């Protein structure tokens, strides 16, 4: 067993003294409000923290099996995904794949099937890890998080997850839906892996293209992960308008400009997956690929 | 007439080429027993897949404690003080040990330079400083964290260039210039042959550290009984490890007993060159209780013995019609902080590939250099993959310069049976040319060449490996006992062991074939230095060839005794008897109608159950018919050489540089294939490990250590990385091998990095000079603003992303 002097000094205990299994969301929130407690849902984050020998709060509150926490609900304007939905369920959701293929692609790209059967969507987001895949897709989609504590609730954007308090829990994730008469939406998630599977991405990108009923570009969206502060939404101001004026949908010039901005506005870090300079090139490349696929899907009007 | 015949016969014999090694076993290859060359199920398959095999960490002994090690966080430092007070006070702690508790003896396979626990200096991040034994692993770990070590950080050498620089800090004070080992030779007069060459190619190629990545980490359980210690270890080489552990512990050899547990992957990494077992024994002695110490995955990376990074400058000369003339290599190898097997690896990496082609002259200068990095050592291939990558790249360049397709160039120059290399490597069986042709055919070489696809590339590489290697003194032998039991089975007692390759299965097949028993009626022991025969263990692809011969002779000896006993019991001449299907058979006796069948067990029991009865125990031994190479590595290192030709097709995505290996064909000459699925498994696994070395495996480094020493960063190839494989075995027979067999464990790994690199060069014109061949390196090769700048590709420092620390 390795003990390196440069390892963290451990002040707290390494194992929780108690695992609590509340039967409702309210009960879970009350337990969290009592303090010195951490949430465990699928258990993957907890396992990694234990492996890294990070101090552990006295109490773990298990929320992985709360009633109603793992449902997907559809309305005319949005789809509401419970925070307890496992990534494996998400990737297999046919209806979601039709509306937001980018989200099911991102969920299905995480780690391995065994790990995806454990990881919950809420846990994956709450980890606040810039390289995680679902948050990149959700950021590009403009998803909102419903967050609760014992007394009240609020809404957060994906990018604000760092503000989640220890007594708060993500209740659900809301994705907007476009009415059929308002045009079509295409989306795509692209992830570049050095080995090809079961690894953190070198770069991961989500892209959305909205076309109006006439087929003209109404809106473009891009988010980039595995960069400092990620997922970073790319500022594409003016580009949708420019693209919308062009006949025949989105052209390569617009896509290249969007890719250029994605590379310009993000700060990747060098690591075992590649140098920062290389990742910048790959961000442009995969932004291009994601937008191209998203535009194609939007034009086909099928979402996929 | 008869006189003429006789003299013609004599003349023919005199003219015949001298067989390099006289076949000691006369065998008719046409009549191999049915159990040879058959897909016999592994003898350990069921217990492994049902989780019942006991690996190192599964050993349980009453009162057993668990150990934890304190390691250096610095690449180079003086130990000012070690304060163990807090650790000793922690409830549950039974022993805390430091260098003061050791025999203060340096140990090592070839160049003793490693203390069991550091005395006054640490030389790499991971160097062992202190250790704890406690009632459970968590307490031990916590106690280890309570040990306070005060260091005075010293300047460190973290690259080969830093270590070789003028006035560089010394890793060991007695190694001037950080030189751990050096040798060289010029055999055949290289300069003269270069002068006569029409085409000369040259380049620098570098490999990086590669870790074994075994599923099971290194582990040991130690228990003392008076003045003897028993170590249950997942080592590949129990008898060799025992010798070194005894030295490290300051004990006579007799005081150490090593028992092999199940081994969850060896690949050279469990060759007993690390301190884990030694520290475990020291903890057990001080605590007075059994202690188990198992590496964490992080420790396996920080303090294992990964593959040696080697930097080759290679120069090859050819005539204009493609005949190779001379080869010159200058090799520097990164030893890390301690030597272990690296010195022997350096030898193989320098000389062995000279047994592939008919070089007229070979010159080499090889140096092993200390650095303040994790020590390096044995890894499947043992220097060959590094040599084959560097020299293979030069051959690929030469093929392009000569305008000759690589398979054709190889065929022009390949060795054959009877060839003798400049180092006196005497090739007995050799089907290298057959392998080259079959690999080319399997990949569809000429069809693909006729219809090239953009961004796809094709390459071929070849390699030679040993079947055992004389390197631990002038002995590369094995011995075995085969005891026939009173219930009609054969118990093979042999000290070679099993590291996952299927060795116990093939040894059982050989025994079954020799004795006419079913494989299910043969058991093969695990090594125990008290109970089994002496053996060198699983290294150098030697077990099938060396131990296979020893076991075969022991089985033959047992069979002779069995038939002798049956002869006495039945009153029939032994020559009339034979064993088949577990029965001794005899034709009908004179005047009788029915043949005689007696179960083997009945004969064995009857031989024992009589006044002064005897057990039936056959013994056999075999020493590799090889030579102990001299200091300059002259000498025939093995009695049999195995060969491979591999061809690969890759596709490169120019937008990312990502390389996909589409197809890989391997044609292997390992003599008779004793068990096809096992041999195929060895080839496929070796190719996977080769692809890891070639493409996926590397770390980020900071301050002399990987930043995240675990599998998150260190990417072993997965099934998804594997190409479509075409594995073929050459029609081959080794006259000195058991039933014609040679080694097969390592060879298929050797050419993989080279063929991937050459295929990438063929696909997109980018030749990578430092492993691994990452997408990023290829990308910058394609998108570099000034592609093809002279010399640029020869300088690894040009690439922003690297596999080596810097």
C-alpha cells in the first residue's frame, strides 16, 4: 500500500460511521440538512473518493432508490429526467434518443456498461467534473437542474453546478422540447478517445442546430468539455443569423467559424490524453463534426 | 557393391551440413501421440473460472497480519531522520521496520545495488523507506501514514540525457557517469562492409517504460518457524527468487523456502527483483507473526520493474540488390535507480536480432544508465520488442530506399536452419521464410499493394526468440520426477510452475503421451523449494522446451519401471508390453487366446505391496544445449530458436492522427504446437501487449513519477483495440524439442511496435521515432507547418507529447 509523503494530510475519518437509507426525497433532504453528511447514489463517486483516501463525512445518505427519483416524464414543452435515472437507462431511452440524441449518446459513452448501470445522472452532474460527458450534452441543450433542500427549491444551469450546497440535492434535469410547428432540432455528441473506449475524453463536444419550419438556421449551440471550467458553452453570437440568411441550411463556412470560436474560447489542459495545443485542434475538429451531424439531423427533421 | 554403398554413405555423412545441436531424442514426427497437438482443456480452467484458485492475496494463515510500506516521495534525497513513534503507538500495529531492521546487504540478480529498505538515501519515487505490520490492511496503511520521514532533497537525474550529462549527479556513488553496465563488439568488420554498401540507412528510435499490467499485483505471505521463513509468493521463478531473497535477508539459502501461489499474470514482472517479499519477511520476523504484503495498483506502477526505455541509433548497409551487409547500433538504456534484470535485458536487446538475417558484420556499443526513476527489468520480449522496433524501422526504411517490398527483402536475407549468427547463435529448426510467406498471404499483401486505399498502410516485421536462455550461470536446465500412484495416475513433481500460460497443462499432456494415460489422470505440482525439483521457472520462453524435455524423460523413466514391474508380474518380456488408456497391455501369451490388460494402478500397487517393494518414480532432466555467453555476449544462448513474421494493415484518420489497426497476421514457428488453443492464446495475448506498447500505454510524468499511477491514465489495450487477427503456425519441427516443440510465450509481441510504426509511415508518410505511437504524434507529423524538415523526425524532442519523463 502506497503512502507518499506528498499525499494529502488526512484530518477526517476515512470511512463513514453510518449509511442512511431514507424512503422519500423529503426525508433525504432532512438528513442532509442535519450536516456532516454526503450523498451516495450509484456509489461510483464514493468509491473513487475512498480509493483516493479522501476524508469522509460521518454519514452517507443513500438516494439511489428514492421513489420517483428515476422516472422520465414528458410534457409538451419539456422532458423531465429524474436525477436517479441510471446512465444505462438513459442511453436505452428510445424516445429521448429521438428528441435529444446528443444526451443519449453522451450517457452511452461513459465508461463501461457495468459502470453505466451504477452511475445516476444526478451523481454524474453533481461530481462537477469538467470531463464528464452528460453535462457537456446537457449544457449544449440548455438543460436546467431542479435543485432542492429541505425547505425550498431552485433552478440551476449546468454551468452553475459548482454552487450546489452540501444540503442540496439535484431532483431532476429538464430539457426543452420544440413544438412540431416550430421547426426541427438536431443534436450530436462527439467524444474523442485516445484508446477508443473506457476512458475520459481527450475532448468532448455537444452541438445543437435548430432550423425553422422553412429549414433556415434559427439557433446554434455548442458546449465543450474536458477544458478548464468545462463544460464551456461557446459564444456563437451572430452566427445563427449569418447562417439563417444563407439558403440551403448551414454551410461549411459557418461550421468552420463555430469550430474556430470553440477552440478560441476554451482552455484545455495538457495531460496523458494530449497536449493543450493538440486538444485545441481537436476541439475545433470535433466541434465541426458535432455541428455537421447535428445540422444533418435537424435537416432530416427526425432529431436523429 | 556393398563396399561402394558403405563409402557413399560415409561420404554423404561427411558432406552433410553439421547440425548445430545434435538431436538427443530420436523421434519420428509422423507418429506424434494423439494427445500432442490436441485442444486439451486447461487443467486449471475450472478452478480459475469459478474463482477457487488461491492467488497471493488469498493466502490465509492464523494470526496473520497485513503490511504497508512507506515509500519515498522524492526522486533523490538523503534520509535525515525517520520517526516511527506515532505509528508504533497506533492500536493494532505489531511491527514497524526501517533500514535499521535489515541486514544492510545490497542485492540484485546481476549487480547488487538494492537495499531491502533504504538506509540513508532514496533514489526514486517509490523507493522503500519503512514498513508496518498491523492487524488489518487499513490500520497498517494508517500507521504508515503516521511515520514521519525527514528528507534532504538532492538533485536528481530524470532522463537519459540528464544522467549522461557532464558532471551529472550520481545515482550510486560507485557508478561513475551513472554507467551500470557496458559492452560492445565488432564482429565481421563493420566499417569495411559499410564501405562496400550501396545503400545505408540510419536513424534514432526510442522506446518507453511499459508496465506488465497483470490482473494480480505482486504479493507475498511470510511465516517464520524458528530460523526458517516460508514465503508464499506469486513469483514466476521460485528457485531463483529464493536465492536472491536469502541474500537480501542475510540468511543462508537453507533458511528460505518459497512456495508458488497461483500467479495472476507474470509477463516478467514477477521475477523477484523487487523488495515486496523481502520486506514481508522482515515484518514477519519482527512481529513474530505471519504477515501478508500485497502491492496496491499504485505501488505496482511506482515500484514494479517495467520495460526498459531504450534509445537506439541504428545504421544498416545493403548492396543495391538488397543483400544486407553491416549493422551498427549504439544503444543506451534507462536502468532506473536499481539494476535487477536490466543488465541481461540489455544483452538480449543488443545481440538476439542478429540471428534473423545474414549480416556480414555487426557492431554494437550498449550502455545501461542509472537514472532516478523507477527501476526497470524483465518484460515479455526481454529487449526484443525494443530492438525489433528500432532495427525494424531501419529495415523498413531500407526496403523503401531499395525499392523492394519488405517481405521480399526479408526473404532475401532471412536465416535458415543451420545458420550461425555472428554471436554463435546456432539455428537448428527454422521456418522464418515460411512464416514470411504465410504472413504476407494471410494479410493479402500483394493484393492490397495492387489496390491501395488512401490513409491505409501495410507493414511487415519479423523476430527471433529463444527457447530458454543461459544467463543465470552456466545452467539452463530443468529436472522432474514422475510418480506413478497406486490408483493409476501420474503425479509430476517439477519446480517450474504456472503463471497463466498453461504450462501445467502442456506438461500434463507430455506426461500423458509418454505414459499412455489420460490427461485427467496426470497432476502437475506447484513449485515448492522444499518439495519439488529445482527449476529456473517461467522466463525466456523456456518451460515448454526445457521443462517439457525434462518431464518427458522422467515420464519415460517411469514408464520403463512400470513395464519392468509388469514384466515381472506377468512373466512376460518387457518388450512385448505397452501402456495405453491407463492399462498395461500384452498380446495373448503362448497357447492363450485373449490378450492381457492390467490397470496401471494394479501394477504399481503390486510392485509396492511385496517384501521390499518399491514405488515407481521416474526422474529426468534436461539442460538446454546452449552456451553461457561471455562478457561480450558471444555464445549460443539457446538450443532452439522460435521465429515469427507479422504483417499489419492500419488506417489513420488524418484529422486527428488516430490510428486503427485493422488487420494483423502472425505466422509463428514454434515447432510442434502441443496445444493449439493455448499457443493461439499466447500469440493473441502477446499481440495485445505489443499493441499496448505500440499505441496506448503511457503516463504523464512530474518530478520523476507518473502523475496518476493507475489504469485511469495508463491505458492497456482493450478488446476494442484488437484488430482482426490471422494467427497461423508454421509447419515446423524442432529436433531437440519435446515432440518437436519450441517456446511460444513471447515471440509474437516482438514485432508489433515496429509493424504499427511502419504501417503508419506507409499510410500517411509520418514515421514516429519514440513510442508510443500516439494520435498526437501522428497528427503533428501530418500537420506540422514545415513537414519533412531535415532531421526533424529524428529528434524525439520535436514532439510536444512524450511517453518518457522529461
